[in-house]
C-alpha cells in the first residue's frame, strides 16, 4: 500500500464561543444530523444546558468534521448545541424561568 498525502486526516482541538457558533449557524455553515426530539425533550435539553452555563459547567466536547466547502458537520449525541441554537434563534417556543437558575445558584 502506498502512502498518499490525500489519505492524511488532521485531528486537532479548536474552541469556539457560543457567539461564534451562532454566527456560523446564521451563515449556514453548520450541518446537523437529523433528530427526532420532541418539544418536551428539547425544552429539557435547553433548560439543563442554560443551567449548566449559568453555573460555569463546561460544555462537553463536540466532534466536528470540516467539509471540503468549509461547512462543519457536528456530531453530538445529545443535541445540546442544536437545541441551544434553536432556542437562541427563537425557532421554538421555550421559555426559561430565570428564578429557577437563581434558586440553584444560591
């Protein structure tokens, strides 16, 4: 078997802020695997993610494959990023009660 430079896979760590991810999504550069989450499941994902962010708990790593055209395919098992983006873009009617987060922080 011959070594070919095209066969090399680059693996590296890159960190993005939630704002960067939101901008990439607005530009249509993020691709997500199809999901079958119900509204209640999405609500719980968003609520838990917002609480974790408020408490300073780091987000779990997400595996991403950069496509040849510069788009990013996100591979995440719990759809946290997708659900947060839907919440931030107001595509789903989820409301987070700020007092819930404040009670947990006190």
